[in-house]
C-alpha cells in the first residue's frame, strides 16, 4: 500500500520522539543509580550538568557561524549565482519562511547543508560540485530538503540530543571516577545487597551508555533525514527532483575536503564518501541513498 | 459553586485562544496573498523588457506581442482573487507561446539578455506557483478551522468567513516545474 506524504511525515516525527524518549529514560536511570549509590556530591553533578547544557546552548547559537567557517563557505553573490538565489527564494516561498542566507563552498564534491537556530536566522550552503552536477529541478529538490531541515528545527533537535548525550556520558565519567577513588557513603553499607545491585547496574550502564548514546543520536539523525526528504517532496509536491539528485549523488565517488564528525550530520550526503560508510549502518548519520530514493518513489501525492 | 466558576473560566480561556487562532489564520492568508501579489508585480515588470528583446529579432510576430501586452494589461487591472487568478493564468499561456516562438530564432536564444530574462521569468513563474500553493494551503487551513467543531461556534459568533482559493484551471494541474526551455 502506497504511503501518502502525510503518513510518512507523521511516522518520522513519532519515531524521533520515541528515540528522544528512550534517551531521557537512559539519562534518568543513570542519574538515579548514581544519586542513590553516592549520597554526597549531587551538587557537583548539577554543576557539571549545567556546564554541559550551557556549553551546548552556546554552540547552538553559533552553530551557523561554526559550520560555515569549518567548511570554508563564502557568501554567494546574487549577480554571480542568480539561479541558485532564485531557487532558494522559490523554495522559501513554498515553505512560507524568510529566505535563508546563501553560501557557496569551493569543492568539487557535490553536497549541501543547512544551518541556523531557527528559520529567521538560517543559512544554506552548497558546493560548486553540486551546482555543476544538478539541473534546475534537482537543485530545487536538494534545496527543498535543506529548507525542511530548517523548518523542522533539526538543528535545535540535534543540539538537544547532544546535550542529553553529553549528560549521560558525564554521569558515566563521574561514576567511574568515584569508583576509582572509592567514595562509598555510610548508607550504602547499610543497604547491603541493594547497594551491590546498584553498583552492578551502574557499571553495566557506564559501559553501555556512551555506545547507546551514539547509536540513538545516529538513529535520530537518520530519521530526520528521511523526514527532510518527505517534507521537501511535500513542499514541492514533487518527489522526483530530489530522487533524481540522490541518484546522481550515488554515482559520485569522492570525498568532501573539509568534513568532520561534528558537522557530518548536517550534510545532505555522507561527506566522507561512500567507503567511510559504517561499521554497520547503525552508526551512520545518513540513511543509505538507495533506501531514500526508494521511499521517495513510493510516495503518493 | 467553585466548580461552576472553574468551568466558566476554562471555557473563556478556550474561547479566547480559539478566537485568536482564527485571527492569526485569517492574517496568514492575507499575508500569503500579499506574497503572490509581490511576485505578480515582478512578472508584470519583467515582461515589457522581454517583449522588446524578442521584437529585436522577430519583429513580424506582431500578433503575439499584442496578445502578451493585452493579457498583461488585463491582469494588472484585475480586482478579486478569482479575476487575478484567471487573468494571470491567461498571461502564462501567452508567455509560453512567446517562448515557443523564440525557439525558432537561434540568435535570439544565444542573446545574453534573453537568457537572463528567461531564467528570471521561469523563476518568477515558479515563485508565483509556490506562492499560490502556499496561499491555498493557508486558505484551506483557515477554512478547516472555521468549519471544524467546536471552533465553528466562535467563527459563527464573530463572523469569520473563508477566503477564496486561487484556482488552477484543470489543464494546468501539474507539479511546479515551469521551464521555457526544451
């Protein structure tokens, strides 16, 4: 049975919220275990927790400047790139958002990303490679995908995921350090067996937690990519432009010059090229291109 | 007694927020219309330049230039949403004919000014179509809010009425990918 765009968009949103929910459960469990095993020092944890939160908030507010600086993007002048500006403006009209700033990256690998904390403060950057590879329709599809990231507040979402992830890993580090320095409270001795169980659970969580955190973040990122595909197709009432663009991307075999793990999830395709793709697909920030194309083709508008 | 007051308060809060929702939706529709208007004006501005450029190479296609100029004039004087929609759809048809004719003149096709105008007009057509799409989405959302229960109660009391849709003629119901190039 064919899915309509609305179904797909709803399904993706539910999946994302489920992942965040799972995240918070893990965070809560780890925190609970720690606070009960070590009765002192909650103040210290709170302080570190606050640090992580503020650190990420600052990152979030500067996310666009950082992403642009890192990829060496330059503002795209309107008289040098009239078609690009036209396409971005068209899509922003369809989306009902203000037109984002347009940047160009001097790299032959075709790619694009969107950044910015909300639709009013957003930026879209594309590479020279993308402009030369795609025709107008395909470019429009890619821009619609990127605009959807902005409209769906994906940067905010990934920041929240990073905060929660950071807090989980924080707790793990503090817990391990406390174990090392042997800080047990009197209450713990009185608890006896119960205390031992907490410790075992705590250690297990401490080991698994960072891996789980990474897997969940990657899963959220993949779901948001599917959502951006569906939203972009809905925006244009036309999935074929993006599908065709993704197919072309699939046939390209190179690497992006200025990519890093920190910004990888912002790009439309894996900037490390096809070979860097996953120990297993579970760690990938982007779903496989074939699957994305397939989902687009199955959409009913 | 207290319960009655609480219930009344809840109803009041709901009524206010519902009224505000209707106001907000109505204004979004008006704003979306203004967007279409901006793009339409842009198109009206580009056309004389286009006609002059084509005339430079295909002066004898006089009838066609007449049609385009006439359609443009009609569109500029349209008043209601319906009239504007109809007039502009007609204008699009004449433009398509104009570009089709231009295909027969290779020197015209190579003219930089013509190419630039072609891109600008194609982009403007896209923008009009998307603005139209967005307007219709907003108009639909507004209409649904007016008709749904229980917001239809508030809508009835304060006389909110749906706005007209910007209609698309049957033959034109295609995805937005206007291209004047082959």
